[in-house]
C-alpha cells in the first residue's frame, strides 16, 4: 500500500531549546491554524545521549504527544487546529524541526 504527502510549503529549522518543563514556553514548533488541510511535523533530537529527551506537547492542555531520545527523529501528521511546543530534558539542547503543509495566510509567528 502506498500513500502520498501533499505539502505546498515547509521549513527546517535548528533551535537551542532552553525550556525543560511542559507548559513553560517551550519552543513553538507549530501554531494552530498555520496550515490548511493536512500538516506534517518532522523533529530530530540532535543530542547523542539516550538520556537527552525531547518532548513534544500540545500547548492548550499540555498533553505529551511524543518523546524522542538522542539521535532519534519522528515524522508525523499533526492536528492543524492545535499548537505544539517542544521542551528538552537538559536546557539548551539543540532540536531540528520542520512543518510541512499548505500555508494559511492568517497566522504569523512572532
């Protein structure tokens, strides 16, 4: 079985993430409404140690979506009506991420 991913735009970014606690202004990976239709999140933990964990959470309820160890990555569909943040287990770890989909002109990042 095969499938395709439709995306009209996207980006890949590396960021030093300072936040280590869910709900404390983690790195904004995606803002609700930024994409129309489907959207896909790519995230990679650039740290080497298994003990260096990146946690992705949904910002409204602070629900954990996934945790990835050092050297791991994930590519997953996301709910375009939710905002997603990332935190790290050790402050100032570097995370690589991107969101792919069709842009909505109504959302701007600050």
